[in-house]
């Protein structure tokens, strides 16, 4: 994110007037968009309006178009649905409706519109923009507006933000609301699994998605469902036979539960709809050769839309809202209408109509049974996830196995503190290994466990994986194979090298945080002394602190953010129920302020203190004065609590307790302050679907990377810098970075974090949207 400095001088030009609207089906996070647009627009010296009830409000005008104040959107981040309402508006499909809408815009002086909605809403918006000059001419021609009235509004500026639970718009990896809906689905599936397993039942779960199978597919990946039906990719053969084979195989393996997830728009290869009832009938068929399972159908319906947004959607909504205002202010009459997209981890502006067109093409492709095209029009992540899904459910099929000579023995090891998604990563990597004929071996309890060899375990705690057991790990928190912080040098490098040799490992797959990174660094440096270490080694970063060099995202960090967001929402609520209170919440994260900053962004914190900046008396003074000012101006309309997030290592002196005491002392009873420390709650119980799905996708990529070296690759490995590497998401790409380069150029070793913090600019967004005053910051 570029800097958010105010670039508009009110003295020089009239204030720009921007309207924001939510339209189409509601989705969690829409309120976050409105809050960000309202506050960012005010910050940039613009007037900002909310259009209530979608296009309906634009057509009706009057009090449906309301000027918004800074305080009008307080607390909106934690509210579900959309507080400015949404509707399907028939009138807007017709020109007369759009004509009235244009008149209402001009009457309010609005010449820029930020719309958060699905592809229908965005299509309507683009049509409106294209017609705008002719609509104004018509309004003048029929005498509804005077010529000089329309002069300042020659061009309508539109920016789209995709708000949809389906994640169905081409060109963006995520739409605002999709991860909240996915979380809801996975939560339900997790519940259902318990009862399914108890009774040895089968469940057919129908999820939303008429033309888009994203929710169904990712729910399948995240929960390890047995079978998934999506609109874009029907089974090539008879789906009945395909499903029966898979379910039968899983039952024969010993699985006690069967979960089938079906998108509402699922079809067979001939384009016929596949209904949950048909699937149930097949699963419960008691005739000879039938599966004969006790099968139930659960249709999730509108619970998928409900509830407050997950952390990811709040961050997405906020950053996209901020970017949309920037896009409005930078647009010229020649600028193509854009929408704000997310590619992997990068917010980008993209041409709106191209994306809408491609989205429509997917639906056409599905309708005309051109499924290859439908899949190709989805983004790469979708295709990757589809392949991941197929890999993890077709483990025992012989077809994909490599030739004997290419099969590898791969050691799996978890290092550091547990993080959400570690088990999902191990499960997916094991599945991939088995499907290719490799031999995956579990090394229990990190390097410490590896090195601890008793008489009865002369080769350390190493054993082959049992697929039936591992298959149940998709949604489990913690680390099933055990994790430990000990580094190889502490365990004894010679011993580790000998054990690797004795086991005949051809590669190591390591999942963990900064300790894991450090461990690989030690192994790499010891290669000259111990030839057995010349095997490919790959790290999949997993730590709630998100402080591993080489990636902008670590497994577990999303789970942690969700835990913190839930925690902060509850605390905020408790404050509003009692008195005016400031909570100072201490977050984990080591010397990396990522978790504090992103949770601050997700809950609308008043301030965030991070180790990258430290805490000075000047900062505390400014923030205390700001709080005093806020509470002085607040005449009781808002009793909601304020939150300050402070990373555990932000300062050696000012910890959460002391900061809360300082605030309390300075508040002179006008408000109060408490510290609150969520502690290990942040490591999460059930991992978030994002952590689980990314775990699956990245883990499979890691094994594919290791597989590229083949067996006995010692000489080749020695010369190849990528033979010890970290997989990471960097900007819009998934990349493997060589350890040596990261160690030498990318790591701030004393602070155990990457040299550059990709997220640092987000701290400024927290400040701007929290209304924090400007003051000099430490270098
Ligand atoms: P969802 O993803 O929930 O379906 P959506 O934005 O696609 O959201 P729609 O019902 O298709 O939902 O569109 C919302 C509104 O946008 C419509 O009620 C209508 O007012 C307007 N709209 C949609 N398509 C057009 C169009 N082609 N021309 C003009 N207005 C349109």
C-alpha cells in the first residue's frame, strides 16, 4: 500500500463527493467496506454518502442517500450483513430507472460511486457509467435539470468491490465474504462429522454456488470430504460409479463416516442437475452391490451468509475500501472502470468489464457443457485446489505412481510451536506421497524426538504414516506428529546426519516457524561436513507470528487472527455493556508486529504498538490525549469500548499492564482502562479453512518441488541453491526462495523476523481509520 497522505487541498478545489453502496446478495465484510470508504474518504477531504438499499435507494433518492459522518460507522467491522441495506432493484434494469438515479446523483452533487456487490451489481454499474453522458443530456432535454446543473458532473467515476459469498468473480482470488461463508460451512461440516462418525453415517451437504463451485471445493479440501460435486468440473464418466468407487474404497480402508459436498449448481457431464436426493439414494442403496449407508441430507442454506466476518474478510474489506477511494481520486475521464481485486496477497486494480465478461463466460461454458473452458476461466488457485482435492481423495489409486526408481523416502518433521494447518499440511503431503509411490516417514517431536533414540528405538522416533489415521487430520489443530523447538545443533548435528543416513531419507519436508527456518539454515551450513545432509529440504512456514523470511503468509496466522478478532469483539461488547473503557490487549507474535497490526485492522483498534516501531513516551502521550479527546466529544452516544493492541515485545518497559495503568491514571475517572492478555488462545483450536486449504495446496507444491530432485540426488543437490528452500506467498505469486539467499539477505537474525515487513503500510491504515493523530514516529 502506498502512503495514505492526504493529497487534496480543500482550498484549491471543491470537495469531491463519493457515494458508497452495497448491492445484490449480502455478504459478511460489506460493513467493513462501507466503514473503510467512509473514513478514508473523509480523511482525504471528501464528502461521503451512503446509498441505502442498493440501486433501489439510488432510484428513490431522498433520505435513501445519506451523508455520512466519521462516527456513523463506528463498530461496523464486527457487524454481519450490510447495515446500509441491499436489494434487488428491478427499476435499475431499465433506462428510466437509471435516469432517475442519475438525477438523484446530480442533485446530491455525487460524481463517484463505489459499489460493493456481485457481478450483476457491477454490470449494472458499468452500464450506468457508459450511459451517464446520455442520461444527463436527457435530463436536460426533458427539463428535469438545467444545463449548468450538470456541467460539473460530466463523468461518472465508478469503482467496484466484489462482495459475494460465492467467490465467483473472475480475476480475483477472493471476494469480500467468501472466507466467512467458507468458515461457516466448515464449522458445520466439522460438527456433522462427529455425529456421522458416531453412527457410521453418510451425509450429503448442499452448499451455495449456482455457477461457482469454490465454496464446495474448498470446503471439500478443508474438511477432507470424500466426494465433491461442483458445476465447473463434472465427473468425466458416470458420477454414480465414480462416487461409489471412492466411497467404497474409503469405507474399506476403515473410515466410519462419509461426507459428500454438493454445490447447488452441480451437474453431470450431460448438463443434468445432480440433486442431494439422488446422491443420498445412491449412498443408501441397500440392494446387492449398493453401498447401503445410513444417509442424511443437510442443506446449509442461509446460515452460510450469516454472522460476523472472519478476520480475512475484514482485512480484505478494509484494504479494498481504502484502495477504492484512492482509485476514485486518481481517476481521470480516460481511466477505464476498475474493480479492486486480490491476487494471492496483493491488492490490485483491474478492468471491471473484462472480469464481469469472463465471469459470465464461465456460466455460459457450464451451460454449454464446455467444462474445460469453465475450469480454465477460473483462477490458478481454483485449479490448484481442484488438483489438491483429487490427490487427497484418490490416494490409493495406482495410476499416478512413479516408476520404482524415482520413488523417494521423505522424512516429515514439525519444528517450533504448533500452528493451525500443520496437520492439514502433513495430511496433504502424505496423501500426495502415497499417490506417487513415495515413502513418507513421520519424525516425531521435532529434532529432539528424532535424536532421542532408546534401545527399543535405535533409529529415533520415526515411523511410517498410517493413512487411515492421517486422513482424519484435515481439520485438527496442534501437531499430531508432535513438534519441538530444539535445533539440530542442540540435538547434535552428527547424530542428526547419521540418522538421516541410516534411514536413507532422500528428502526432508519441514513444517514450522522461525525455529524451523533456523534449523534448515544449520542443516544447510553443515552440508560440507556431513554429506548425508545433501538432500533436498523444503520448509513450509507455519507460525502464528508470521515471521518467517521468504513468505508474506505462514500457516496458522489466519487462525490466530480469527481467535484474536473473536476475543476482541467479545471484550468490546463487554465494555459497551458496562462503562467507557479502553482495553489494552497484548498479542503474541515474537518481535513481529504482523498479528497485532492485522488484528488491529480487523477490529478497528485505536492504536497498535509493534516491535518494529517500539513505544515512546511521545506516542503514549499523543494516544492518551487522543483518547481523552474522543471521550470528551463522545456525549454518551457510543458506549463501545476502545481497543489498543500491543505486541508482547513492542517495548521492554511499556507492557500492556503499564500502558493500561498510564491511561487509567491520565483519564481521571472520565473513562477507565484495563489490560487483557489472550495468551495461548491465539494458537487456535480448530484451524481456519484458509489455513487448512493453503496448507493443502502449499504442502503438495513442496513435495512436488522435492520430487523434482529424485532419489540419490546428492551431487546435484549440493550445487543447487534451491535444494534448501522456503515456499512462500510473495505478492501475487507462490515462490520457492533459496535458504542461503534468505539467510544472508532477507533475515533480521537478532529480531527473528524478515528484514522487510510487507504489512507495515497496513499500520498506517489502522491509524487513519481509527482516527489516530499524526505524530513523529521513531526511526
Ligand atoms: P449476487 O452475487 O448476490 O447474485 P449480484 O450483484 O450479482 O449479487 P444481482 O441480483 O444480479 O446480484 O444484481 C443486483 C442488482 O444490480 C439488480 O437487482 C439490479 O438492480 C442491478 N443489475 C444487475 N444486473 C444489471 C444489468 N444488467 N443492468 C442494470 N442493472 C443491473
